[in-house]
C-alpha cells in the first residue's frame, strides 16, 4: 500500500506524519516551530530533517502558505519576513522565494515524487465530499482558502489579501492577533459576518471551516451561519496529503 509523508507548513509551526493509502496515520504527528528567518534552503532542510524522524514513505505532500502554482511559489506571506508573521519583510528573502520551484527542490531532497500546494488546499482535500461547489476556509495565523468543484481543485485565489473593510485584508481582520485582541466571542461574531459576506460571492453547496482556530468559534455563532457550514478538525491539514494527489491537477 502506497504511503505518503504529509507535511503541513504554517506560520508558527510545521507538522508532519506518514499516512497509509486510506489516510490513516502510521505515526504520531511531529511538530517543530517554524524557524525564522527562513530562506528556501533552510525550509527544505527543516522538512527533510522532520521527515527523517518518521517512517519511510513512497511520496511527499507539502502544504504551505501563499500562492503556489504548479509547485512554484508565486508569493508566500510569512516566510519572507525577518522574524515571522507580521514582522518586517526582508527584501533578500522576498527575492529568494519569488518564483522558487519548491516542488522540484523538495522532490530532489527527498528523492520521492512530491506535490506542493497551498496549505488550505491540502486541508480541503481531507474534508471535501467531492460533490457540488465546496469552499474551505482555514482560520489560524491568518485566513486560508481553497475552492473545489465536483471534487476537483479550482485555481487558487489569495482571498486573504482582499480588502474586507476600511482597507483591512481578511488576513488581518480574522487572523490570530485579532482573535487575541477581541476575545473569542467578538471574534466569532466577526467570522459569522465574513461568512455572511462571502455567501453571495461563492454560492457554495458546503462551506468547511478548518484550521487551528476553527474550534474556538462560539456555538451560537456557528448555528447562525446555517446548516451548510461545518467545522472540521485541524488534522485535515495532514490527512488531506493522501487525497490531494487525486483531487489536484499534477
């Protein structure tokens, strides 16, 4: 049975496990803090070191923040900064990451077939039913998004960079710093307002709310979002590493 090393790369931490063909973890997930500053070479080394601490696998799936097209980094928001999310952007890192072929680099480092996608897309692959229009929003350091149509991954849009109000992006509006500032109750209300605002844009059949902060949404606000909105576990960011090979264009 083919096994997959699934790596979920976030702004604050990088998690990994090895999955069997059914998506069942064959090892306890490992997590390391995301190192900063993070040039591409250190990124590859960090993932390779993490992989050596887990059972061997036949292929690798990596989910990372930002705009990723065919395994190439168009833009990544956190890894170009000097000390992590919302710190100052380093021009040298910005240049190094822009156009970086992460898929080729990681495939060469691991010596295995490798798939590199946006982290929300891998997360979505672990939860979508495969019918109709399904939107995935991940709530964590910022906002991640992925859209699936009939189980196939649609071209990625960086919804997090769109302005939501007063020149504020979605990433800032519902990200972790705002949750801490507002508290869970007011932040949950804000999440509901975002969902209400996006509904006429996407007309989804099902909306999945994932990421580490989705579990903090207050039940009363979730109930007001409607039956077509579902909270899914953060572990989908790893579990989706298997299904991503079938749902994403390779």
